[in-house]
C-alpha cells in the first residue's frame, strides 16, 4: 500500500517541490498527502496547489499555546491519513505534541554537516568559518535543534572564493536529489530508527548520490 507523506514547510518550498515531483512519478511507493505551513505567504502553498496537493496553513498566534497549535497540525496530518512526515524548511522546533506520534517517522534536512553549524544561517556560518568541506544532513527529528539521529550526509568541497550564492545553489541541488531518495528508503523500511540509532537494512547506502 502506498505511504502517505506530509510535508511541513515555511518558505519557498524547493525541497517540498522535489519531494512532490519525485513521488508523483512513483505513486505505488508513496504520495504527498498534504503540505502544511506556518506562513500564509509561503510559496510552498502555491507549489502544492499547482501539483494538486492539499495545502493548509496554521498560524501559531491563533492558538493559546504551542501545544494547541501542534494539536491542530497533528489533526490535519491525521485527517490526511499521513503515515510519514518530512520537514522541508520548517522553521519551528517540533514539540512533543507533534513529535511523539511521529517519532521515527519524521525527518528533516539541514544544509550543513551536522553537528557543525545548526540553525538558520548554516551556509553563511560555514563560509564565515572558512571550512573546506560542507554539505547536507538528513536526520530523524527529535526535540532538539538539528540534533536527531543522522541518516545520511552528502559532502561538498567549498571552492576558493566561493560565494554564498554559488554554495547555496550547489547545496540545494544536492538536497533536491538526495532528500526524496532518502525518504523513499525510509517509507520502504530500508532504513529506520531503533531507539536512538539509525539502522540500514540493505547495503546500498547511496554513497554515489552526492
């Protein structure tokens, strides 16, 4: 039976679009059930609608607490029949109300080689630090800031005189290729989280995806 994926995003939705397009070509594996945003002006909402995917926006200021906000989001996931959740530029820490029902079934992507450079300005921080290598990290979500068990990391060399624009472009290209494929592995149970460890059930650890 096809897995139903929910995407949570706050911004332009380029990773969300990559996920939606990838699984639109593989409907027997998974389909995007709903896109949820916390930003009414997020471009991701229009990208979902263009692809015929339900799109919903929730504003935390409309709720009495973070728990109440997340309860509404969780109800939307339940109503959509979501089995799995992918954060794609979702600019909020996930609290226990939303996290616990999806523990081990919620992933995130981050534009650095965690644990280096967590937070919103990872690409700028990596350039400022003068690192020679950076990349992307895909991990299971836990209660911390970009701290969950790591599923996959893709590595990029930082070129001499690299600009923020050029590095961002290359990181996005890697994200758009790798994230849907890691989600594919997750929903097919080829990779899973057991306690706080990541278990791959086959030998194909996608070294060539970078």
